[in-house]
C-alpha cells in the first residue's frame, strides 16, 4: 500500500532495505521483514530472559512470561480439551507473534506488519491448511461428514452442504481480514488525528491530542484483543478438526 507525501496510508508503505533477487523472484529484505524478525527476537528474549532464573517466587518479568504461558494453555484446554496439549507450541507461538507484532506497531515510527493482508492471510492460511490436514489425518474421509449438519433431513443436504463448504472455505478470509482491517483502520485514524494537532496550533491542538491519547489506549487494547481473537478461533478450528460435530 504505497502512498505519497503525508497521507495517513504512507505509514503502511513497504520499503526495500536490502535488495535481493533469486532469478526473476524479488526476495528483498524490507521494513516488513525487519519488524517480523525483530518481533521474533523480542518474543525469544522475553521468554528466555524471563525464565532464566526460574525463581520459586517469580519477579515481574518471570510473572509476565508465566502468565502468557498460562493464558494460552488455559485457552487451549478450555476450547480443545486435553487433546489440544500437543498443539500448544504452535498456538502459543502464533499468539505471541501476533501480540508482539501488534504492540511493536504502536511505537511511533515503527511498522505494523499485521496491517498488511498478505501477512495476516499467510498466517490464516497456515492455520486453515494445518487444521484441514489434521482433520483428514484424524478421521480420514469421514472428515467430509463435518459438512453435513447433524440431525438434518437428507432432503436438505443439497442446500446445506454447499453452505457449510463455503463457510469452511471462508475461514482464512475472515480470520485474516479481521486482524488486517482492525490494525489498518486504527493506525490510519491515529495518523489522521495526529495531523490535526499541528494544523490547529497551540490553542486548539490539545483537542486532537486528547483524541490521540484516548485512541492510543484503545488501540493497545485492540492489539491484544485481535491477537486473542485470532488465537481462540484457531483453538476452535483445531477442536472442530479433532472432534468434528
């Protein structure tokens, strides 16, 4: 999403930092790749350094690391059950990556890679393909019965089965668009109000400044909620693949 000048969309422009090519394919290292790499580094440091002492009475850092672990573990247990424990590393990694990516984007002059549909769709596609493969591995061709609503007359199957299939195939779209749209809209709105601060001057600039402060707090909450929603829906999809109806 390229933009010119001081457009609110200029903050989402992908810029090449290190140009690279493999044949005809452009694999340049961009600002998006930089902040995804930085997110991985920050998550790793947060967990490794937070748990390095393994104190019986945890400090603040260790407490936050343990709370993150427990939060995702409880989410997985409540929505999938004990069968979901083996998928904890994937779900936990997904939650922390999206959460830290969203929060990192709240820092001024940083880059919010979760505001790009290609990134969120790639994450959603991994989830979708993973749970579909899991469903076939677990149930074989019986997994197709997932598209047949239980207790429904056979006469209604031609109507309801296509609806169920379309609903299932729309999962990666809805999952990716929800995260992308929320992060894009929130940051755009912040940029618009921030532009009013200077244009209104010292006498009236405090009005948009107050909105920016309030919206920043709301955006931090949304950043967490979007990571939570993405993760809990992933848990529900895993539960569907394991237990079906």
